[in-house]
C-alpha cells in the first residue's frame, strides 16, 4: 500500500480536520473486474467524503464506475469477476474493507440503507411487504413481532403510503413502480441508518412520480438527518437535490465540488461538455446542441494519459503521457485536468 | 392518390382507438375487460413537420406509433397516409407503403440481430424490397448510408456487440434510411443513450431531416428533447390527447393542468434556478387504463378539478390559433 497511501495524502478531501468529522471517507478505492477482454479498472483510485446529513451526488455515464464505487461501500461487488483491490472505506470510524462477512452484514441495511433502481427486482416477490419490513427490524435490531409490526406501519406512513395496515399484507406485484420505490425507501429507513445509498432511484419512474419520490427522499433525509449518496446520470436531478457533486469518467472522479461551482464554473472539459450537450427547458430553444465528440473509452485499453483526451477540445501535449490527479482549484472545488486554470478564464458558462 | 402538396397533411389520424382485450379462464378464454391503450385520438402531420408525442408510460404514445406502422390492428379509427387508409389496404399496397414509413426503436441492443453483420442488417431491407438486387450496388449503398449516419464504411463487417450504444443507434437510423422513407417514427429513439451521445444522435436526426426532407413522429418522454426537436407537440394522458400546440406555444404557455404538472416536474440542470423554483407535485399515480376515471381522465389528480370534471368528457377546444386543449376549466 506504500505508494498508494502517499497518493491519498495529496487528495484535497483528506486534510486532517475534515476527515475526522466525516461520516464516510473513501480513500484511493480501487475496484477491478477480470473479464475475458482483459482487466477493467472500473474504479481507479477514487477518494471522497460524505458528511453527516449531507447529500452527495455521483454523476457519470454508463460504465463510468459510479454504481460500482457505491456498491463497493457495502462490498456488494460480485466476486468473481469483480474485486476490491485496494483503498480504504471508513464509515463512522470503522474500516468496512477490514470487516469479516458477518461484520459487513450488520452494517448493510442497518447503518447504511440502500435504494436501487428497479424496485421490482430488489424486493422479494414471495414475501409480503410487511414481512420484508419486519424481517429487517427483527434481524438487525432484535425487535419482537408486535413492535416491528407497529414500526412497519409507522414507516409506510412516513413514506406516504395510504392504508398502511392493508398494504402490509400485499405483495410487491400488487404495487405500482412508484409505490414499490416508496417501500424500498421505507426499508432503507427501517433501522434509522446514518447513510442511504440510492443508485439511480428514479430512473425507471415517470417524471411526475420521479418528482414525488425525490421530494420524499429529500424531505426524509433532511428531517431525519440521514446522509445520502445519490447516483444518477440526470443533471437536473443533481441540480435540484445535491449539496455536493462528484463527476466520474472512466473510473475516476474528474471534478468535485459544491453544486453551484460545478454548474456555474465547471473546471473540467467533460463536465463542461455534459452541461452544454443537454437541451434545457429554462433556456430559449437553441439552434443546435453541442455534443461531446467521440464515444466513451474502452475500459480495457486505457493508456497512461488522460482518459478523456480523445474527446477533449482543450487537450495539450502533456495530456497524452501524464494522467492529471484531482487537485484543488478553489475552496472545496477540485478538477483532474492539466488545463484546469485555463478553463477558468473563459468560464462564465 | 392526392398530390402531396404542402397544404395536404402527410398523415391524418382520425379517432384512433386501440383496445386490448383482457382475458380470463384457462381453457375457455373470456374477455373480461379492455385496456383502452389509445382511446379516440386525432391529429395531422404535415410534410416536413416533426410532431412530438409525449406522455408517461402507459399513456398510449408507443401504441399509437405501432398502429400507424400497422404492427397493431386498431380497434377503430382511420390512419390516412397521403389520404389513403392504411387500415384498409391489401398486402401488396401495404408493402409498398411500408417502404415510405420507417421506424427507429429505443433500444439499439434488442432491435439489431446480434448474429448479423452491420452491413447485412442495413442491406437486408434493400434486398427484400428488391431495391438493390445486385450485391455490389448494395455494398456501395450500405457504405453510403453508414457515411451519412456518421459511421465508417468499414463498420459493415462488424457485429452489433462490437459497437457502442450510440453507434448501434446510428445503425438503426441507417437501416431506416435505406428505404428512402418520407416518414420516420422515432419511438424513444434517444432515450437509452448517454447524455453526451444523445446530443450527437439528436443532431444527426436534425441533419437528416434537412437533407432528405423527412417527416418525423417523435415519441418520447423527455420533454426537453421534444422541445428541441419538434415543431408541434401532442401531450397524451391515459389514451387521450389532452393538449396539442405548436412547440413554443406549448412550452411557454401550457394550458392543460397535466401539461403544467409535467413541465413543473422536470428538474432544470441549474442549482440556482432549482433553489428558487416552487414545486407543485401532482398527487397520486396514473390510474389503470382498464378502468379509467369518468369524465376527464386526469380529474382525480388534477389540482383545479371541479365537480363537473367527472361528468362529460372534455373535448379538444382551440383556445388560441393551433393550440388545442381538452379541459373544461381553461378559458
């Protein structure tokens, strides 16, 4: 670990005081997948922190490693083909990567809740809603039948499900997509977690239902003081709900900062490109979209330079040979780009 | 056949209904109900126009597209293409018409045969319809189509799994173009693509529209993409068109409460604007199309509903030039 630790110390988020206060601290996390095509560095040395009660978004496109990085926190990466190769995940003072299987099971669903994209596949189809909720409570907190029943009713009420008594006896297939996602949220909240990881929680839902679910999650996490990691590709969702944003590209965080900085003064060409390529309802109808040229890299063929180089309009010679690290450009705002200072000059986006 | 003049609509949909039977019983199947996927909709599309069809899942927008393509046999209504009713055409006539009407599907993974080379995927319709029976001519045409869609002609020898999602969607577009169509139905054609790739494909669709004078029916749930691409937009809810207007008019001045709710629910990629925006959440969920509410289908969720809304079904009324709304409370 010698060389990797020194890389981690350079990381802007790991300065003394901040890491002490953080609920979750991820340092130099490496996750690789061993495929027939070669080794994929799905997560290639990412570091970030999540403070108690805050909402952090991880944004990126398919294959950028955003889901893998979040699933790694609970060690949910299927092995094989995947493996966590190195790094630290310190949650509430304990290193999750050092725990045995029994230890991590106690964290999953109790201290850290999860909400997945497709609630139909993450709920058990042959158990009633009530049983799935009370099982969590009985397993993790040792609550007795009667108390967990009462708590289950309370939880369904909390997530806005009417007639909770009746719903407890129903099965997942009785519910609509939005209702199932509410049940998932109720389950993730059951044991009063400190952190919820939501992986594309509304991608499968319609826009009016998406708005309902996101408002609910925002309201509950604020009210109950739960921290939230939300993984999404939707830049609008991030803008509305996140305090801080990590932008991922090809397994690395390329830009990180508070939402306002990321959206108004992006300091990485990829972030800039993303923001320019989406049509927006709040602006006059543009003549033409400005897409990012090319396509995402083959993750088995990454070279020594910056992974974004073939698509980057700001590239210089250096980008071919040296991969830029994530470095501070401003208070709490960092970018992994050799042109990070140049980008600031023509910034007013 | 009438002259395709600019004043003549290319496509006229009249009171289209598509009811799917719901059956029960193991040996003797009885129809116990109908899902009214599309329940009496009418619209026109002019040559060169792009009409957006938006709405949430289950509103009937894709079924409408499938009826136009004759992939479903509509329960009732007319689909007039250049004035001729597609529902009443014989096989030969329909086959000729099918060349004029093409489709681009959402999922480029499942709409391309994984065991065929890209060149064969694009070339097959050319052979089937006898357009390029000679294989050398066909290869030339395939190379041309790939180039038009921003792909290298060398891609003809590849298989779909060797391509990225964006490239596959370009193949789907090339296949649709191979028939030199007039009219293309884009059914969620950019929805499955990543943001950076989506913009490339949107630009390609715009370029092709220009170059080949194409008319599009653009079916999508992403309102910002629809606003960018379309000339007119129809909003569907539970099998009905609730609002139909020129694009800017619809987005600047939405009149139907459902359209307003839909627009309000879309988050804007700007944290400063989002922090200052008021969000009026629409309550409840879309009811089952098997048993739609009486009167206005939106009334149980509508913030401005009055008692009368559960009574007679509101008709589309023209509130401003070209701006049609099916709501009794709009004046």
